[in-house]
């Protein structure tokens, strides 16, 4: 019984530290945030942070990995029954915006603060990010195989175009007040433009 209680307490601290890191990075910025700031927000001693994470950069990377792992599981479950790959593509992206709108601090950390870590930009393999891009690319490839997308369309180019567009929207949204509903609505408009542009038989507007 004692072992189970210890594991539960440790996991709870781990989650509290990650939540505190999200809020602290969003409020103060990655560069200006100190480990002591995160520890204080999590309600743990400074040294406790180092039981779970090597340093501030490692905390940022693990934060990203764990949130991405959760998102990928959720989005696969939510879109598994959508048969049209273009509709699935849109649903995946809109769910990402929905998650961001429900957690503005997370949106700011993912779309803005990650770039402030030299370790993340230079050394991190971006495994979870690559998995997300692959998910988008698979939707485009499946649509292409079914004749829903033009034969000259590159799934690699499209997935990067979509990510870049949504990333820019999320960064601007989180830095300019983050009004509810705006991000998801704007993303929907962008996705409609992109999907109409790559479709084999695009619908005429209006």
C-alpha cells in the first residue's frame, strides 16, 4: 500500500509541475522564468523539480511531449469514424484549435515559447511533432488515392502549409488577447481555402 501511495504522490507532483510550467512560461516567458518560479507555482521545493527534470529546457521538452502524446491519442479516437480523409483532416486541425482555446497558456507555450529554447530548436528530435505532421500527411495521401485531391498535389507540402498557417494563427491569437471562438473560426476559414485549393473538383464559392 505504501508503494502505491508514493507513486500516486509522485505522479501528482509531476503533473502539478508541468501545469505550473505551462502557466509560468506563458506569463513570464521562457527566458525570464526561473525554476524557483515554477516550483513556487507548483507548491514544491526548488529541488523537487530536479527529481523529475534535468533543467528548464528538459522541462519544456517533456511538457511538449506529454501534451502532444495526449493530443494524438485524443484526436485519433475522435476522428476514427470519419470516412472522408479531407473531413478528417479538418476535424484534426479544428480539434487542435479547440484545445488551444480551452487552454490559452498552453497555446502560447506551444506556438511561441518553444522557439525560445535553443535546446528544443537544435537538439530535440521532434518525434511527436513529426507524428502529428505524418497524421496530416496521411489524410492528404488517402484523399489523393481516392481522387479527392489533384494528382499534382504533394502531401508533404500540404501538411507543412497547414501546420504553418495554423501555427501562425495560434501565435497571433495567443499574443493578442485570445478571444473565445476566434481561433477556431479563423482556422476553419483557412482550412476551407486550402482544401478547396487542393481538391480535384473544388466547390464553387457561394
